[in-house]
C-alpha cells in the first residue's frame, strides 16, 4: 500500500507537469531574415510592419478580403470633410502596465510625422486632437480618401515608457536610422507578444502578453521562437524535418515539395509587391536619357525571369499598380525586344555601352540575388557591363539609403492598398522635408507626375481618382522611370496542426496573435 501510494503520488505529479507542459504552446518560425530594429518608426519595411503586428497593435487593420477591422480603435465616424473621430477601446494596457489613452496616439502621431520613412504617408494629416482619454480626432488639411488606409500604420506607442532620458542622457524617444537608440532595443506595445530575448541575426523570442486585450482571439500560442534562415534550401529542409513549424517564404523551386510532403501544408496568395530596379540619374549621366532607360527596360526579359527563376510563381509586370488597384492600366504591357533596346542605345549615343554598379539584397525578396544576376546578364547584350554586389538585407538597406550603387533593387507593396503609394515612395521627386521619394534611389523627378498624385490624393470621387492615377502610371511607363520586373506571389509553409491559413494575408503580415495550433 505504501509503495502504491508513493507511485500514485509520482504519477499524479507527472500528470500535472505534463498537463502544464501541454498547456504551453510554442512554435518555431523561420523567416529569411529577422527584424533589424525594435523601433516601429525606424524603417518602412515589411519586416518592421510584421514586428509591429506582433508587439504593437494598429488602430485598424486589414482583413483577408481587404476590408477594415477595428483593433485599438473600436469605432470611428467622419465629423466633417477633414476630421475623422476615433474611439479607443477601454481597458487596454501596454506591456509596461500603463493604460492606453488618446495621449499615446497623439504622441505616436507626432513621432510618425518626424520619421524620415513615415512622414510622407502622413503629409496630408495636420494633427491629432485629443477629445478625452479615449476619444481623438485625426485631422487632414483637405478632404482625403485614404484616412482609414493610413490609420493601419498607426501603432500607438507607450508615451510614458518612451519619455525621459536613458542613463547616458539620451532621449528615449530618439529615432535613429540604422543606429543604436533606446527605442531600437526596448519596446512597450499593446500587442499579443513581448520580446523577451533578441540576438540580431540569430533569434528573437516572443512571449505571450498576459494582459493582452483581445480575449476573443482564437490565438493560443504562448511562445514564438523566430530564427532567421537566409538560405532557401536550409529553411525548407528545417520545415520538412520538423525542426520548425512555420516558414516564409517558400521558394518557387520547393512549392511542390512542401505541398506534397506528409505533415506539411503549403499556403499561397496572389502577390501585389512589385519587384523593380531603379536607375540613379545622379550617378550615371546616361540614365538621364529616357531612351537609355527604355533600352534597359526592353533588354530585360521579365517573362523569362518569372518562368525560369520564379518557376511561374509571379506575375509579369510593366507598371507599379497590380490588377485591382485604381491606377492599373491594362494597356501598359511589358517591353522585351533586344534589337529595339540596341537601337535605342545607339540613338542615344551609347552603342558601345558603359559600365555600372548594381546592388541587390540576397535575403529580402524571393530569389532576389538570382534575379539580379539574370538582369546583369541581360544588360550585357546591349553592352552595359554590370558590377553586381549582393548582401543580406541588414547590410543592404543602409547602402540603399546611401544610394551606393548605380542600379538598386527594391520591391514595394502599397500597404495602403492604393496606387498613389507606389509613386509617393518610389518615383516622386525626392523631398526630404515631406518624405516623398524616400525610396527613390533613381532620383527620377517629374513635377507633372507629382501633381497628378497630389490631385488624386485630394479627390474623393473614385472614378475621377482612377483616371488620375492611370494617367500617372502612363507617364512613368512612357519615361521608363524605373524597371518593373514582376509582382511577387506569396507562399508560406506550415506543419499540419498550425492553422496559418487563417492568419496570412496579401499584405504578408501574418497575424500571429490569432494563430491557433492543435
């Protein structure tokens, strides 16, 4: 009997510990790269916005069918032509324990307006006016059709946590691009996870926030271990071997393997991120000639890249706006004619060609380094000799901001789901004061195109707005303002029981807070 009682006690303890262990759900995630900073305003990039959806929360967010869903803002209404009033949820707290109030939204708005990367998006907005602790007005200078679109970028920060000075006397709110700051190393958001451990380039550990406001969420993940695995074969092998539970992206070469493997699921979505090359007119005199830019466009076989490098997992592009966007013009078709390209080079006086430098990331976009190599090879056929350098995105973005090469790759998804966003950041005349052209490494500038964007952004009639945006796309096409390649489709891989199909979306920001795991 004594022995039985002892055995029973051990069995009971073992069962209790086992139940506790089973209650904690941990998933291992492998991306091609990890976030470069914890500061949500340091860089306008997919990695930053993905992080923001994990540790912060937006006022509103996109649904899978691209509608607006309330998040920290539970409701909103148009007060007048230039004022949208938002009501915050009551009882929401930051990771620090501080309560979310309208003052935090006001503080965050001011910081966004000062961010080199985000201020262009918020240029039409003049102020956040606090009405009471849970009510505020978001004001624009004139009627603006994209107020809710822009509200998806507002992830309220904990103003008390980020106020004051550090031990070495630095402002905690300081925003440092590609540098060290309090906000780049520390965070307090309202999101479903906190960051409990981070080693750049090695791993990030997210733990569930016990005080998370969204108790209605199906999400049951307690811990996420994010490991960056740059090499596609290694990342896919880790999923197939069961070493990780979720990966992104799945390269086109391995779509079938993941789909057919017993125990894994392939999830795909049509993509709206355009992959491009920009031609720096300040560095290369020839790039100022539209004939040379067109020649490069004619020399690049977009369809061949999609067919052979992307294995069909992409849509050949000729403009920035994908089908379904207001600015999309089906009459703008991809150029590819090597003889025409040679003729244009000769007409411009460059029959013998010239040499350029090219830079591209090797872990940001699907097959980015292979695409760059292919483009360099294609340009050789029109006597443009390319000195190509590829690098991890953590090193690439600082060099991009320096405009360190003659040709630079950039992919862009309009997070506002609107055509004007492409021009605002990629081809608008660079303007440090407004933030327009922030990612225009080509230094292309056309005041007429900029005026069309400004007019479109002040037009609430969607038919008229579409006409303006299509005219804008037509100008960029005729002047070969940039070299469009393709819209990149999206693919994720998950082990069975990880219901990622419910949390992924066309924006490529899986809502991990809502992830349910069996």
